[in-house]
C-alpha cells in the first residue's frame, strides 16, 4: 500500500465556503482522492484552518507549517508521497509577504522534508501544489484578514511555485487550473473539490504508478 500525506490548510481540511463547518469525507478532495485511487493507496489528511507555510501568526498557535512538518513525517512514516498546498494564509494582509516570499516558505518545507529523508531512510516523492486563487471581494469576507493585495499575491503563486519546484527537483501542480473559490472567495465548493481530486489522482498515478 502506498501512503500519501496531504499537508495543507483549510482547503485540505475541507472547510466550506458557506456556513457549514466542513465538507463530508466523500466530498472533500482528500476523501475523493482516496476513493479514486482505491485500496492500494492510503490518503492521510493533514489539513488545518489558518495553517501557513512559514508566516508566524501571533494570534493563533500551531499554524506555521514549517514548525510541524518533521513531526508529521515521523508520525505517519513510512511515506511514498507528500503533497503540500499552502500559501493562502501567508497572503493575509497582516503578513505583507509577496508571492515569491510565500513560495520560498514552501521551499523551506520541501528542504525540511528532504533533510528528514536523508537521516530517516524514507524518501517520499514531493508534489508542490500552487493553491487556488483568492477571489476579488475577499477583503469583504467574514474572515476580515485579506485585502486587494492578497488577491494579487495569489495570482502570482503559480509561476513562483513552479520555479521553487524546479529548483528543488520536486513535482508541481497548479490547483487554480481546475478549481476555484466559492462565494466566500477563499474556500472550494463541492464541484471544485471533485475537479481537484480527479486532477490529483492523475498526477499521483504518474508519480507513483
């Protein structure tokens, strides 16, 4: 059985763009991915609302992905693949990072995985996923932590993430090519979860066979 750790934020957790707290397992992309890949694969969901790649949130604990990735690798090893889809929360107005610095936060996570691989003897493949876009109007969302510059940063994600993936020799996929945010401008609706799962199932099969 091939094990895949899906490391991300609220869009990996399955937060809805409505007032409901979370999509059911068979709706969110991780659950759909499990069903599409079948019993020869094991999907490990590691999504957390508010999780960043590298930006430190002074108001919410345990949200910096770089701080926890090695612990999660240890907890879930051995692994065959790690997917990383982070950056939307790093684009919040309070962090003021541009798309390049956000992408390089993901680079640091990749380096942490590769460093762990050297001493652990477990060398999973890595798939860096550029997140869906933040839609116009996010500044008026119920979260109150985004502004127009957040939208602009997200539009530059794909090029910067692709560059990071090439630099570190890992796989790359742009989620915005198949999925979009729902009415809250940040979280995927049912159809986007389905589309992302189908696209990632194809990517996983290319990577792992």
